[in-house]
């Protein structure tokens, strides 16, 4: 072989600064093709996938107070950076991340303690605001059944500004009684069985009594005395209004689902005097209580006997036999009904009916039904003292403004028949 240049390619020696080490620390392979480096390709890390051999392994957070565990080490690393692994939201401290975890959990462990309320919450402050805004107060007699709910100073100050400081003195922030920052609304309805609109109002309010969580009282008054004291007149004395009232009753019967059948032929005559039956109802109210279910049932039964019955003879409301039929239709025995009728002539019953009528006139009543709403009062104050000594916050007249009544007591109005009450609307025969 002749001497000459060798045909072999010599390895090119690169400067030290151009050399690059591989991922695992091995020296790179240097080739003669323009000094290209060949190393092992980098592996892409896939977040959320477990390495081989660690499918059943859980990575526990070792921070104080944290009991969370994750499927992969990558998720644990994100968690330790105070970042939510679900929504990628970052927090200043780890404890706030633990509180935020409830947002992604479906369970609601904090249930409303109010009897009959099915609401549940994730946060204690949400339950407190629900009790304060929806139920208004937790009654004193049910206080032991309810759990402790914390009232912070900030919430109390805001409450005092809203309620004008009438319930709690500012110097007693730390001695606030539990569950007595707001009181249950008291609704007093002055009615007369001679007024069919009083029946409409009473029937609808009885449907909402439990829903709203209010104290509801019905007080008999003399409609004739209210007309005289306020300067008002009966609707039938105005020809145009007298002709309109028949059509209005037919429409309200279907709208409010009240079983009204007949307009009494003696309406507006001396036979339609409700003095005796109002006295008998006052005696029932004194015996059973103005808020009792028995008295409410007696009122409804009396209205049905007057307005919901087809009368063969002319209706005479001042007839003692008719008053006895009304009382017995309410479920009282004949002896009990006769006792109530006898008490109707007693001076104490007459004075009570007169007093209720005068107080209704004093508060601005000019007809029936007259609805008086009390909001700012002591939780331990009796309703009788409210009625006699304190002016109401709201006065609402008629059965067509019950949506305003719902607004006054901060409750929801769902029409004259709430959706959960399933009843077939009667057909008006007026």
C-alpha cells in the first residue's frame, strides 16, 4: 500500500464549553458530523399518572392539621404549594386551602335547626344568616332544642344599624342573649264574619302561617262601628260598587279557591247584623285563645255557614238558633255552643269586643279585614301588650294586598294557594 494520506475520518476534538452532559450524567457521544451531540431523549412527565409499581400507593400530606391524601406525588406537590388541585386556585395559607376544599364536596353537614326546615349548609355563617333572615328569631320556648350559633360583633353592629338599635344596647355586645336578636313578626287581623273579604284573607293567611313562621291572631271587631267611627260606608250603598262586587266575588272565589256558593239575599238589611255572632266568637276567642287552631276553625266554619251554604230561608244572623248552628258546625257540642252563646251576653265579653274595635280604629282601620304587623318588639313581650300599648309598623287593608304583607315580613309570596297545597278550585255559582 502506497504511503499517503489516510482515508479514515478522525474524531473532531471540541472545546470544553461546547460539551454537554446527558440526563443521567454519562459523557455525550461525539461524532464527526459537525460535532452533533447524541444523548438520551428526555422523558415527559405526565401529571396524574402513577409510576409503575405505585398504583396502590397514596401520598399523604404531612403539614400540620391536614389529612388530605393524593393519588400521585405531583398532585401532592401542587397541594403543598397552597394551590387547589381541582380549580387551580391559590391561597395565602394552607388553612384557607383546607376551608376551600368544602366547595368541591357535595355534602352539607350543617342543618337548619328550625323545626320543619330542611335546608342544610356548608358554612356556619350561611346557616346563621339563613336563620336570621328567613326565620327571624328562634323562640325562647324552643331555645334548648337549638344548637349554639355564634353571633360576632360585626354582625351585631350591622344588625343594630338595620333595626335602629331598638333591641340591644351597644354597651351590651358581649352579653347578647342567644337567639334573641330579632323577634318573630306578629300579625293581628281584625275580622267580621259579615265581611266575605275577611274570609278570603283568613283562609289564605292560614295557608301561609307555618311557611312564614309568624304569630297570627284573629280578633273579632264590629264592622258597623268601624264604618261609623272612620266615616266609611257599606259597599252596597254605592250603586256602581254594589253591582261590581258580585263579579269581583265570583272571580276571587276561583282565584283564591274559596268555596263561596251564594250571596245572602239579606246582605245590607237589619237581618244581616253580626253583633250577636261577633260576641259569641269573642267568647270563643277568650276561652280558646286568639292564636288557637280551634278559634281559626270556628271562624272558617261560621263563614261557610253564611257564605258557603245555600239558604232555603232568609238568613238572619241575629237569630240565636243560627249562631248555635254555626258553633256546632265548628265541632263544638251542643252544650259548649250554648255556653258560648250565654257568655255572649256577659259584660266582660261585650267590653272585650268593644275594646278590640276601638284599638282597630285607633290604629287606622276603616273596614275589614284590617291587618296590623308588629316587627320591633321584645321577644318576651305579650301580644296583648303589643295590641294595647304599641303602634304597628305596618297597616295593610283588604285581601288583595297579601303580597305586600309578605314583603313587610320579609317572606316569599307564592300566590293565594302555595304550590305544595293541592286542592281543586271550586266553581263559583254567584
